[in-house]
């Protein structure tokens, strides 16, 4: 089934009072737009995924470094952006397409399944929810009762037969708030399916701040420095004549990160998860250990909000490796490098660290429960 997915993130975010445009604003620990992208990618049924962005927001989208996704610049109106998205799929034999508004980060894979099933029998399928409130309409000062059974609140993603929508969308001068409207205006049939209450639109800043519980954790680790050993710090191999002694690769930075993250999630500590008595973990790279921990915390609905890292060592000077380490940790933790702060500290040549006999690291992590 040749089906593609278009995410519209081309709005100007006028109602959104922030320097960072809405799609790139952090929501539950990651940019709003990334929620839709990650979910759509995890579905694995879409042939092509296209994101339509505002022409002034390219520096924000570049920072997200999203692989295997087509990014195009939008138009002045939503309709024009949707048209550009559809047009970009013109030569790809697309039979069906879903169009989605990036401001709705909370749709489910189940909803995608329902849409995919129904679009095989209909040209336009739209999820919608109904209200329990009574509904009235005011016309020329007179208030009229409306039957709430007949009132539907439209959501996205909406699914379409590509050619049918493309024909209607060519009249792009029309200002439409959602693509199904084109079918309604043209007097064509649309199929309404049950939407999801959680699939709400984020419109103002307060939507983003609500329902977030933040937790904090602290991690600390120290490793002895000895000759003829490799030195790994924050997942990066550092050229050095001396390296750390340890059961694994002895990376004190990743060990402290793991402990801080586990602590924040209330999930124990590194020693419990990866015993230094176990042969399995002998000489293992700590990047693998952190990767396992991230999988485990994500399964429980946690995501990392930020990491603040102090690497305490006389040598090497950490500043030179800051960026590399942040990139490595961000990739494993599935967060942006900008959510990680790394500081290099010395102990002014005092004590075992000052004498280059050990390297220590301390980390504070904050995590968000994604519910
Ligand atoms: Zn350690």
C-alpha cells in the first residue's frame, strides 16, 4: 500500500508567545514536532514522510538533524503549505496520503491504523471527537440550541486518496483550516471516525507547561588511572598514555550519567543493573550500558529533560572534547546536544585527582514522566 505522511509545521506561531516557534518548543522533554515525527517513523508503514516548515524556521529544523525525511518550505497559508507538501509527492506514485498538524503531538498508532484501514474504502477519512457540553449558536444576537450529536470537532491526521485531494487542493487560493474542508466545500463525502481526547491541539504556551512532572537524580563515579589502559570519557576515546581501571571500559562520565538517570527515575543504580561480578559486562563499552538504561526508562514513560555534567580531572582538558561528548551522549539518550551541559574541573593539583591518579565525574539529571 503506497501511503505517505505529510506533517505541517509551517505556521508562524502567532498565538504562541515565545522566541522559539511552536513546533520547536520543548514539550514533555523534546521539541513538539519531534513527537509527531518519532511516532510516524515508529509506524514503519509510510513510504515517504514530508515535513513542511515555515521559510523563516529553517535554522530550527536543521538543528534537529532528522534523517530520511523530506523537508520543504511552506507557503503563506496553511492551504498553500499543504499544496506544496502534496506537490512534492507528485512523482512518487503515492496512492494515499495522511496530513497532520504538528501542533497535535499525542495521536496514537492505533489511530493511524484505523485511518489506514478506512482510507481503502473512502476518499477522505477524518478523526473527530464530540462534546459532552451543550452547544449553542448565536446568530444576529439570537441564541439557538444546537444538537450536540451533530457537532464534531475535527482532528488530524486526516487520510485522503492522493489524487482526489490533489485535484481539490489545486485551488490553493482557498483559505482552509483543515484539508477535509475541501471535500466538504466540494459537496463530497467524508468519513468521520472516532478521534482521541488526548489528541489535543497545543495552541498557547500554557498547554505546553501543564501536566508535566519533573524528577531529579544525582550520579557520581571515580576511576583509578593506570598506565597501558584506554581512556574513555563520555563515550569518546581520548588519546592518553594512562587510562581508567574498571570492570567495563571504566568510563566515569557515562557511569555517573547512568546513575543520575536511574536515580531520577527511581530505578536503582548501575551496580544493581550491571554487576561487576558478571563476566557478561567485562570490558563492555559503557555506551552499550547507557543505551540499555535509556531503553528501560523510556519503556516506563520517562524521558530526559537535561543533564548537567562535571568532569573532574587534571588532564586531559575537557573543553576540547565537550562537543564530541555532548553529541555522543545526546545520540544515546535521544535528546538534543543543547539539553546537555558539560563542565571541566580540576582540583588545583590537590589530592589523587590533582596527582593524576584518578578521574571523577558528577552528574545531575532531570527527567520528565511522559504520561
Ligand atoms: Zn564506574
